[in-house]
């Protein structure tokens, strides 16, 4: 565990030395400041529209940070050849993967707290209330969502040779699941023959990332979800994350690393 946490610490320091987080946070802050015009319009629908726009930007920003950060971990180690002294020390390939994963996940968790804290403080200053429980559920589900995404990108980093290809394909896959994943089952029901079986199999095989999108609860100030469903979604995310990391390790351990 010491090796894993040491590697994770390096990933966290690397993220906050880069400009990605700061640029995206400033962009989100600028859009969020549009909430200052709420009193001018004096319309609840305008408030909700701006909240929706800000949360969408937060989701896009954190998704970009998670994918780009995870996609460059193993390729960067190979290109700089630092992977050889790492594996020459008492660090196994599984510890390397686990350290990279936890580093990316913890860094994204800190990023989420910063984004949501700013958004929550700004929103509560105009709406005069802060649904803490709903915010906590939204942040937690968002973080579990990012765990699956990071594990998926790490798998791609040992499959695809180019970092850019991995990031692009991962982004397309994640966005595709978010928008189309929930509809695949209905599409399959409308098909006949072997195509129906394939679409249904894909529907049950893919991780349903759309379950973790709780933006509507925050936007419309709905009541919090029963914690039993949050626990179920967390377990589901943990199982998929573990499966993807296991596949990453199986592929990576068979790869021959050469100078």
C-alpha cells in the first residue's frame, strides 16, 4: 500500500502543476457568475437554466480532467522511460496500475469538491438555502462515475498505442453511454433476429453511467434519494471499476516493455 499511495501522490502533484484544472475552473467560475443576473430577471426558470448550464460545464470540465489525466499516465511513463526504474524497484505492475488509478481518482475528488463548493456557495447566496444532503449525494455519485471512467481510460492506455487516440475514443464511448446507453434496450426490442440479441447483450454489458447523473435533483431542488439506492449504485460502480482495473492488469502484465 505504501507503493500505491506514493504513486498516487505523484499523480496528484502532477495534476495541480498543470494548467488544465485552473483553466477549466476559471471558465466554470465565469459562467457561474451569470447567477448574479438572477435578480435582474426575477424568474425561477432563469435560475434553473443558469444552474443547469453551470452544472453541465462542471461535468464537462471534470470529465475532460479525468480522461486526459488518466490517458497520459502509463504512456508518459513509457515515453520518459521512468517506468523501468519503477518496475525495477519492488513495485509490481498491479501496484503501478492501482497507484495511477487512486492518484487520478483522488485528484478528481479534490477537483469535484472545489467545483461544487464554489457552485454551492454562489447558488446559496442568491437562493438563500443550500441542500447539503442533495449536494453530497450529487458529488459522491459524480465521483463514483469518474472512478469508472478513469478505470476505462487506464484500460485504453494499455490497449491503444497513442495517448490522443485513447483520450478521443474514451470520450466518445463515455458520452455515447451517457446519452444512448439507457435507450439500447428499447432499440433492441424493436429489432429482430441476431441483431436484437447483440444490442441487448451490449445493453447489459456496458456500465450505465447515466445512473450517476444527479444534476436534475440539484437544479430543481428535489428531495434526496434514498441512501439504499446510493449504496447500490456505489457497489455497482465499484464492481465495474474493479473489473476494468483487473482487465487492465491482465493486458499490461502480458506486454513486453523494451528500451
